[in-house]
């Protein structure tokens, strides 16, 4: 194009860097001719994309060019050995078509490897109506390409490059169908690039390209559009002449490029629309002063599609411009903007052209005959100062339309004004109700949606002032997007721990700029979130071992024995189910379920007798099951006693205290006696409480009452002291002292001591007699030798204390004379006598 300069901004090819591709191609800056600088291998490069800039002065047009690289047959066939002469021999009877010989050549393409060829020289053009239904097939010569090969190389495969999403090609038969609606007003031409490969795209194969231009044919599917927005505020004077223009209508139709002829009808006898789309007066308006004439403008295109818009024309009285004041400002039909919720001292002041001596004669007032908007305003009678009686509220009224009359005596000039109220962020978000109820399933994990809360309402008009955000007072629940009233949680809940969560949700202005002098800046709502039950808890018996006692002969068929009870933290809609598991055992035998003398109610857990209970005890296991199959077990032991196997214990304590602590008293009785204590019954008396009990040993056998009571009363355990001090247990009977054996042991010890003493004395006496006999024998020997010196050997020194012992020869023994009293002799050493 003349005057333009061309430049390649970017060159790209798949699998190659842009810098390398830029060395392959160049463009002439003036003519725009594109040249190749290097040979491009079609086996490696299939397509080159160029981004070209066209400049002319300050104007720049970007162009995107796609170059498809195609393989061409540039090989010249040659003979293998052109210098070698070849001779061929044939018979005379050979017919036409008979092979004479073969001459090998090189460079000739195999007949099984011919390139596909597109019809119409690879360029197609087709048109389609813009209202064509989806699936419409383009009117093209199918198949679009042919291949002269006869083997597998003739199998073609089609694809579409640069697909805009409006059309789709069948890869086997090349049929192109419409897959998206067309719009002439949006895009009038669609350019398609078709790629065809032989051998089903497998190596070796050839690629060829074709272009298809699809032209969209316009259909009258768009109605005219009337662009005027102020047709309801038109005005004209009563003395207007026919043909006077009231306003100009702006009407367009996007069909046929916007040049389609449109007819316009004012639908009124007083007004009409001329060929230039002007709304003009058609008939005199005399007598219509003060009226607001409304009708509808209808625009119709040749296809019959129409557009309508209401319009209103207010007819004002004719004015005598010679005596009427000339208003300089505000201008006729002017619009004045004021913010809401602001107190203005003065909105505007009416100014008239000052004529000498006439300024003081002009009076101002509001036209009270025109609408009722004037009730919001006051105007100074002499200075023309317009004021509002109260602040504007955009949410109540956005535009006020008033007329100000400037009068000089009876000649008045009417000025038509519009007061437009600007919206401010003065309405804070408020919830339409005060509470909401949601549910969440227990035991769930991960981030999940709880539910949608009622959206808070912001009465402001503009979207910038109505953006509401939400938050909660707990991190357990949150809003993933603060602007959406959708509550989320990522916590797991346990209904048995807490059945309901109460949170407060706050709605606030996202810009934090809301200021409402009469209401709080944030709206709140209370959300009650119920945790839905999941049967995840096991039932549990109130006791693991149930014991009860019945009196023999008092329990017959149908008699109540006891009731076992179980609880489940989950909600059981059908209740818990009770049953007996296994055998019912007694000391003599075991009973099956069908033979059992005891049964249990499945719903209530009441245990009753099927027949007279004859054995001394019965034991079995009860099972409780919930709706999910969870179960718990407990043992039941029923003792059948006689009156002789029971005893009454008296407690000086209130009946309520004993009943409340019955299990603890039974444990203390068991600890004090070392036996299993079973409470059969408690009975209230006037000043004391009677407890009927019986005792059993570890083997489950009944224990004699006298023995058990004796063990209780003689026990020194802390549990018995607690029974007496806390619960006032009386003595059942005075304890019988057990005969003591201590005196017997003392008597035996004394007797043994006496015996040992007598025996010791006898031995001592006998020993003494032996000593005396020896002494006499020694004395007799001394008499025979005449003298006997007792002492050490050596020098004999006489002991003055002793004299010589005479030897008696007589047969009769006489005791020796008593020795003389000892005398003290100085210088004599005494020697001890040793026996």
C-alpha cells in the first residue's frame, strides 16, 4: 500500500528460536515484498508466523501473516547409466502394450507417493446465512482434496488450522459443519486454513494447505434501537407553530451495516416524526397549556421488527417576551447535581437580566401546578435563592423536576430545572432477618460448604457502594469469598460433645466507607448450626454387673425381676434393642433361649420370669444393640434366697441417704466381711432404715448369716468404721469373745520353770556332795603323810593362819577343829589355796 513502511517485528516457527527464524525471511520496507534468505526444509518446518508492522505517519497497523511451507517436486529424472547403449528385442507378433524392456532412471517419484491436491487451486469461497442452524454443512466440493496414489498413501486426513470455534471439519471426508452461532453484526467473514496429509499423517507423508473464506450473509434479526433517554421530559410552548421541532430522535438498526431504512411513528395527532427523524408539532396546541401529553414512539424496520419508547411533552402557556423577565441562570432544562444527606444552605440562585429600575420589581416563586416535587423546596421571593427543606435521600427519590417563575407584575418567565441527587455510601448493609438455621454433618473432615445465608441488603444505588462483605466471630466457620454469603468450615464436629453452634455473622461495607447517621455501620445475624447425628457411639449399660435377689416362691410366671438400662449418645429413632446372649445358667443346669425360665423385653430391658424359679441362683449375659449394630454386654446374677439366708441391718440414717449410697454401703459391707454382699431390699422406718441383705462367697454359694454377721461385727477394717460413723450401722448382736489361750501358756511356762529349777537344784546338790567326798578323802591322805602344804613348789613358808592337821587313826570320824582366828604377821607373804 502506498505511503506505508513495513517491518517484521517477530518471526516464529515451531521448534526453532525466533532469532534463527528471523534469518530465513526478509521484507522490503517500502513495497512489503517478502523474500526468503535461506532454503527452508519442509520436512522440518511446516509453518512460519510473521508479525508485521505497517506504519504511515503516526498510524500503525499490526498484521499477522502465516506462511505454510509446502514441499515441491524439484527433482529432475535422469538415467542411471546414460553412456551405456541398451538394446531391446521383440518378436514381430508383439501387440501394442507389450513390454519391450526397462530403462532404470533416478529422481522419478514413486507412483505410490504422490502429493494430495486440493480442488479449486487450494482456494475456496462460500457464504452462509447468519441464522443458519448448528450442524449446517458448508456448500463446498467434497472431498476437498484428491490423491492419485492407489495404496495406503491415498488415505487422506484433514484438520483445520486457525479454528475460531465456529466450524469443525471431519478429518476423514473433509466435511465442514457449523458448530457455533454466527452473528453478521459481530463478524462478517471467517477465514479457515485447511491442512491435508496423506498416509494418515504417518511417515512418510505429504502436507498441503488450502484456504476457505466463509462470508456471513446478513439476516434481519435485530430490531431498531431508540437511543434517546430524555423523551419523558420534553416541553413546548402553547403558541408553537406546526413544524416546530421539539427534539431529534436517534434511531439505529445494526442490520445491513446500520443503513437499513427505519420508519418512525409518533402515534399522536398533535405530533409526528418527519423524514429527518425530528419530532415536530403537527397541529396547533392552543388550549393545551398546562397539559402533559404522553404517547409512544414506534420505530419499525422493513422486516417488521419494532422498538418503542414512551415520550411526554409538557405544553407551557405562551409567554410575552416583551414584559417577561429574562432569566440569565440557571439555563432552561438544566440539570443540577447535589449529594444526598448533606444540608445545603443554598442550592442555587436565580439571576435575571437587570434592567434599569426593574430589578426590584421581580418576584420569584415555585410553580405549584407542576407535579409535586416543588414541595421539597423553598425559594426567596426577592433574591431567588433556592433551598431544600431537608437533606436529599437518593434511595427515596433520585430526580426532582421543578419550575421556577420569575414574575414582573403578571408577566412571568418559567424556568424548567432538574435537581439530580448523587448517591453516597450512606446505607450500610442490613440483613433481612435476624437469624438463620443451618446444618452440618458430624465427623466430616476437610473444607466444605455449610450453606448459604440470607444476603445482606445495601440500599445504595451504585454498585461501588453496595459491595457487601461477610465475616464471623469464630474461626471454625468462615467465608471462602468474603463477598459471597456462602458459609464454609474445615472443622470436624462431634454431636455428642456439642449439638448446636451459635455464631454471629457480620455484614460490612467492603470499602469500609459506609456512614449511616441513623443505623449501625454493620449488620449482624445469628446463625444456629445444628450438628446432624451420625451413629458413631456404642450403647452402654448403666452397670456392668446387675445383681438382684428374689425370695423363693414369690416369683412366678410373668413376675418382674429387674430392669437393665443402657444409654446411647446418638439419637436412636427406633430405640435400643435388648436380648439375652447364650445360656441361662443355674447351679444344676444350663438353659437355652427356648427353655429359659427367664426372658427380657426387647424394647424396655425388663427381665421377667417365665416360670417358678426353683434353683438358688441364675446368671446370664444381656446384650443391647443400637441401630448401627453397635452393642454392649452386661452380666446379670439373680439370687433366689429363703428368709433364713437373709438378715436385716439397721442404719440410724435417713432413708434417702441410704438409698442414694446403696452401692457404696454394699461395697463397704463386702470389704468388711470379705464376702460378696447383695442388697435385697431397703425399707424405711420411723427413725431408722432397714436393709435386707444376704452374703455369698467367691464361688457364688450362700454364706451362713450368723457367720457373715459375726465377721462384720468383729471386723476392724476402715470400711466398718465408715459404716458406723457415716451411715449409723447398729450392732447386730454383742460379739461373743473367743476363749483366750494366754493363761494356759503362762501356766505351762511356770510349770516348766519350776521343773527346770528343781532339776537344777538336784544337780547342784549332787555335785556338792561329790566335792565334800573328795575333800574328806584328801584330808585322810594328809593325815597319813603328817603334814600337807598347799601352795606352790619351792621354799615352804608356813601359813600362820593354819596349823598342822593331825592324823586321826581312829575309825570314827570326827570333824576337824575350827581353825584359830587369823593373826597378822608383818613380812609374811600369804599364798592362795587352790583345789
